[in-house]
C-alpha cells in the first residue's frame, strides 16, 4: 500500500512535470485525484487497511494528495503564465509605426508670444483690456497730444475712413480710453492690431502692438526701466542686454526707444539688426502731463509710464521666422512647425 | 536733415572730434544719425594733374600717351579722351583709386604702353556741371586754371567733408538747421557756440522807398524783407556750392543759392523776388481769392482758393506762401533788383496747402515743422551778409519787419518747476551741480533754490514747459546708460494692483486650446478685404453685411474695405494652401468683424469678435464638424438649439444655425455652398463654422453641479423603427424621452439604415435606450412596459413601425 502510494506520487509528479498544456494537466488531475482516480481509490480502500497501519497509511496518502495538488496548482500557474506570455507575444507591434487618432494642431506664433507677454504683465498686476480698431481721430491722435496737422502725424501713415474716423495707427488709443474710464492707480496692457498705410518687404499694413500704461503716484523712468528689464528677461532669457536711446513721442516725455540683444543672431550681428547686435523692441516714456490732463487725471498728483512695442518683429526673431509675410500667409507647412 | 561737418565747424570747434564720434553722441542724445556720408569716399588717390605732353600711341590710332605732372612727380597716362590738351589741368586717378562708378584703378599696359592710372570725367568723381563747369561733358573734366597740380582732388573740389543725415524729431524744429545742431554739439561737449556772421555793408537809401509789405492774414505771424539792387547774377563760389552739394541741394546762381544756404544753416526758408515783376512794388501776405491761379516753378498751374495763403503783389499772387514760388516773379537771368523774404507762416496752413497740391519743398517741409518767430531777422541778416561777401549786389539800408503776433520777439519765458518732481521722473540720483551744468550748457538758464527749479529756456526752444520736459533734457545729455544696470524694486513707492484678463480673452483662449487639441491650426488674417467679398459669399442685396466701411486711402483694392465677414479670409487661406499642394486643412481664426450702423460712417461701428473655423479634408462630413461645435460649446454655459441655417454662403441642406435661448443666432456651421467654392477656386468640399465669442463671453461662467449616480447597473434596450424620411432624429429623441417613464436615463441613435425593402422615402432609425433606477435593479417587466410605451408613442406620433434587429 505504501509502495503503491509512493509510486503514485513519483509517477504523478513526473507526469505533471511533463504536461504541456492545461488539458493534459486536467487529465492528470482526473487520473489521480478524480472521483475514480488512483489516489481516490486508495483512500476509499482505507477500510481494508489494518487498523494499526491506518494512521500511518492515512497520513502518507494525505501527504501524497497534498503534494500532487501543490504540483498541479504550481504547474497550472506556470502554464497559464506561459499562455499569457504567448498571447502577448502574438500582439507585439512595430513601435515605429505612426500613431493613430487626431494629431494636435497649433496656436499661431503671435498668439503664443502674446499669451506669454500677457501672462508676465498680469503677474505684475496689469489688467488686459482691448478696444476698438476703428477709432476716432480724438482717441488715436488728439488726446495723445497730436492735434490735427501736427508734424508728428507724419511719423505714421494712417488709413482714414473719414475726416474724423480712422483705422487706429497705434494701440495708444487705449491709453486714453483707459484713463477716461478707470480711476488711478491702475496698470493696463492692451494687445491689439494696428493699421498703417505702409507695405513692403519688412512692413505689413496690419501689425500688432502691445500697449502698456501705468498711472499711479510716484511713477518714473526707473520703474519703467526695471519693468522692461524684467519683461525682456522673461521673453528673451537671462542673457538679454538692453540699450536705451532718447526718442520722441508726443504722448510721452521723456520718450525713449529700447533696443535689446538681437534674438536672430544673439547679438553677433546679422542682416536683421544691420550688424549692430541690437534690435529695437520698445518705444516708451513717461506719460506727458498734457495727456493726463486731457483725460481728466490730475498731473500734479499722478504720473505714469507707457510703452508700446510692435511685437511682430519679436515674434519673428524668437521663432526665427524668415519673412514677415509668413505671419499672415497661413501656409499649413509653416503653421505645423508651431506644434 | 542733412548737415555737414565742415559747415558745423563754422559754429563750433570740432578739432578734437571725429565725425563718427559726433554721430554716435548725437544719436545717444536724441538726434539719431541715420547715415554718415563721406563725400570724399571715392576721391582717394585722385590728384589734380597738369598734362605736360601728349604723344600718339605707337600701336593704336585712338589712344594718346600723356606725360602728366601730379606735383612732385610725373606719371604716364594712356587715354582715348579727345578733349585733353597740353597744359590742361585734369583729375588723375592713380593706383588704388576707387571711383564713384565702381572703377578700381591699377597701373596697366595698353597695347604695350604703361598707363599709371586714368583721367576722370565728372561722373567718375560723382559730380556734374552744377557743381563745377565741365563736369557733365562727355570726356575728361578740365579744371579751372587756378587749380594746382599735385593737389588732392577732394581738397581742390572742397569735397573733404562728411555729411550727417539726422532724424530730427518733431519736438525739435529748432534743430532743422546747422546752427541748431551746432548748439546741441556745444551742449554735449561743453563747447562755446560761435555766432554766425551777420554784418554787411549797405549802399544807403531806404528799403521802405522801394517796397511796401503788408500782412493781411492770421496765418502769417512775421514777415521780414530787404532790398538788393545792381545784382550780378552768376555762379556761386565753389565753397558755397560744395556746402549745398553736400546736403543734396542743387546750386543754381548766387542769389538763389544764398536763400538755400540760409535755409539749411539757419532753418529759415527764404524767397527772392525779381523786383521788376512786383506790380505796384507791393508785397501783400493774404489768403488767395477763389478763381485766382498761379503758375509755379515745378511747371504746374494751380487754382487757388481762400484756404491757400499767398504772397501777392498789387494785382496777382506771386508765391504760394511757404510752399513754392511763382514763375511770374522768380529770379531769372535778367534779374537786377530783388526783394528777399524771411517769414513765419502757420504750420497747419502750410501743411494743408502742401497736401492739397501734393507739393513738398524744402521750404514747406521746414514750415510744417514750425519756424520760430525769432528766426527771420537773424536769417535775413545772414543772407545779406552773404550778398555782401559774395559781392552779388548792393544792399539798400533797412529791413522791413512786420509782426502779426502776440508772441514777443526775443523774449524768453521764465518757468518755475518742482525739482523733486524732476528727480522723481528720473528715478536715479544725479548731482545738483551736474543738473545745472547740463541745463545751462543747453542754454537753459537754470537755478535751484530748495525745491524750486527756475529755468529760462532760450527763446528758440518752445518745447520746454514742464518738469517732464526738463527731465528729458537732463537725462538725454547725462546719458540713458545710467539705466542699463539699474537695480531695485519696480513700483516701490506706488500701489499694489491686481492683474486680470478681459473675460473674452479667457473664453477665446479656452476655445482655441480645444480646437488645437482637435487638430486645428490657428491663422492670422487681414481684417481688411476686397469689396467683392460680399459678392463672392453670395450675400443678398438686403443683407446688413453689405454695408462695408471703405478706407479713404487704401493701399490696394484687395485691402480697401473693413471686413463684415470672417469666412472670406479662411477661404482665401484654403485656396492658397491647396494651390501650393497642401492637403488636410483644419484652420481657425479669432478675429473681428466691423459692422457699421449706417454709411457714411457717423459713429464707430460695432466690432464683434468671432471664432471662425474651416475644414478641407477628404472624408470630412457635417457630423464631424458638429462634433467640433459640441466640444467647443460644452465648455461654455451656452444653452442652444439648432435650426437649418440661413447663411447664404452655406449649403442650405447641410448647415445649421446655433440659436441661443434668447433667440439670437450666435453661430452657424455646415458645408459651403457649391457656388462659393467655385468663387474661391476650391475644388473640394469645405466645412465652415463661426461663433460669436462676444456673446459667449457675456454668458455666466459654466457651473458644474453634479448628482448622485445610481449604484445599480443600468439596463440597455435597442429598438429600430422605420419612419418617413422627413421625420428627424431630434423629433424621435424627444418623443422617446417623454415616453420612457421615470427610469429613463439616456437615449442614443446608433444606426440609420435605408434600403428598397424599407420602401421609398423610408429609413430605419436604431436607438439604444438606457434605463436606470436609484432604488434597485430594474426587472424585465418594468423595462418591457417602458419600451412598449415608447413604441406606441412613436407609432402614434410618427407612424413608426418596429423593425426587427
């Protein structure tokens, strides 16, 4: 009897070991542990074993059953695992094949630049506002200290609609609109389109400016310079250098132009910056007290600064756009490069 | 404004300053030098030579060999020129010369005979007959006999000069002159200004006996005149011609050259009349009368009216004041007596007149920028000084000086300012002594007592009125470099403000990002378009959007109207992309349309912000576009329904208007009308959509409020019903929803099927209805009963028949 049990154990384990699939393994289970299985029959025949041996044989039979059951479940796990591995192997793909589904599009480079610029300014406490592009002569010129027939009008070629209505030639119209509407202290930026009767290889009749205005007590050139420095750093990186030149705008006094390291050549000198390593980025200045007074702000108490860069050129250099015409041509081959 | 280095030297000592250095310093102080032109750039290695001997070339009939003395040595020149002769003084370019027409000189052999260089024509030196006689002949320039062999040609011709082209800003009209720039240089380098020579001899008499001058218009504030007789009209001396040549003015004759010289040097436009043509010997400054005409020096004849100011004699206009002289009284070969004019005209009046006739002269350009009321008397004296110096006539005693202004001549206004405010504007500390040095150096007599800064600007400086003006003067001379390394905190002494975005920008950005995620590319388009756009987009005659604002001075027909429609631009983009072979286009634009209330425009138009979308992609259909719209709008709180679109440029059967709860059409989408595609040369289907982002931005922010979800599994039932073609999905869905009872959860169309077997104009619509309960799992009976109710309702309302799936 004992010998028989040992044989069952040896044969059973060997067969389990040899079995190659789940079906075979199940047949082995039935053969030994099934209702009519070899071990089952032995256990059923225990009544024929001498009572003094029963305990020993019983214990052996149980241990054989346990060993077989363990063997079976271990093998089962192995076989199941092997099957999963085999199934997965069949699903193997060529990972270099193209992806499926909708491919992301892209924002226009100007929007990306504007978004970044706005973000910087909002963090500095500026509110973003926008206003009309078809504008009255008053907001575009007169209230900015450029009366009719003033020589400063020659600085811009304006598109006129009637004697009094025009396409705004600068976002500075928003300075006046803000000053009329808002109570100091305030800080605003106004990104927007402007129009000039001027078109050649480096000018577009429609381009974009980014006006900023601060009106508060104690505002001066130092605040302006510190802010512009920070903006340049955020827009163009830590290594950007700035250069300040005096200039003239009727609505600021003092007026300045700010040049920054040319982003096309990183200051080495190129055709865009005419070899100077710098390109003009901002027109700026301290708000002319006459302009404050015209808009009903007490120039004794308040002062301010304004700046208004044209941003198309900055968008060009930061994205290495070869030609200004690309900005409005909307060639999908160009736009795709902005993904 | 062009001024030359040598000319400036008349007024300021420049011996220690190189031209480039001056140019850089002027630029950093507010006078941007756009160009530094070396007049002798092409004259190095060119000398005055005297031809000693001319012999025939042994090998060539057309060439001669010349022995030429160029000072301390002789050179041999082979030439084909025929106007040379022994003893002639000529320009000789030698080894290394680089002439104005691009020729570079090297010694070389001509048919075996060495030539050390080349004789030059006027053209090769960059000059013509106006500069020196003989310079325009077809041959070699023969110099006057008093030229000395061996002299450098640049010295002999007085072309060793450097011209600065300066961008003078409109606030500094005083610097449209050599003396103005000289004053600036004096301030920059702390130098003393040398006053111009103003003295002259007179021949007695009294100017008032010769001419009578009257100002009869508000537009003339001062008019000075002088009388010169026994005029010898001739070429000006070379020194004067070289000055005018350098700044780009053509020398004509001594009298005219003097007026131009004074214009450049003093910034005062002048005119010289031929006295004998002034009827009644009267000069009257007045507005023209309607019907008057004048033939002027540019060859045109203009009809005048009351808006034009003229200088007239007793009978007729003789000059369009400040703009251009008439041919009836100008200096000519027979002029023997002349009246000089130095006047101040209103800049607006001159500007309007110059614009009206489209004539822009050196004179009008100066007047438009503003001529100071103090300038005419100085300028006139300077002109008379030159008349005397050049010996071109006799000056009658006296100057007529008519003033028609409240402004005092020669008076400076004293202003009192807050010194601390000036410092606040600057924000950097500059020593008080330095401030005073700068201001006084600029001729602004200044004192500081406590906080009071007292300034007396020179009378020529009308731009200095307040603290800001003075701050600018200080810092532009002190140098803006001080800010390059400025440290500290911005807005240190000011308030804290909270930054925020205009709400529409936030909405637009959200929509843009959704589109980008769905594969769209953002475009940027001109908001000006061709007036034909409204036709190409099939707008009916009564469509409001046909009211288009027109630009009065457009750059081109294509950019002559302010757009009232977004679709045009994206269609042009698609057309362009297809034309260069680009495919699969998903584009959008965020922009504006500008709708006037009435034309001609009386008030500003409504500027409405829009999002426009266009797709041109094979296999794309209406429902894909609808999905885009739904994905965009689900991010907003817009409650909307769809109706068949009324947009004329959309395909009427494959398009929808988006209607807000208040009935407003806030957008539309669909396939483009086939005629529109033709109009834009697009040969495949395009899907287009537009949303009113102003309307959407005006909606309350979308609130997300959630409900409990059932813990029991939902049960799905599929039904398919056959209905008439005209019954819409929308109607069926609504009916299903209302008939499904309290456990209805959702319903979705999952198939539409048409076949002959179903019958003509019939379709099968298959729906998945989902039932769910929060109280427990639904039983089969409950669901069957609900489905039966649905089917009965559909049959009753639409004649729908159940189709076995």
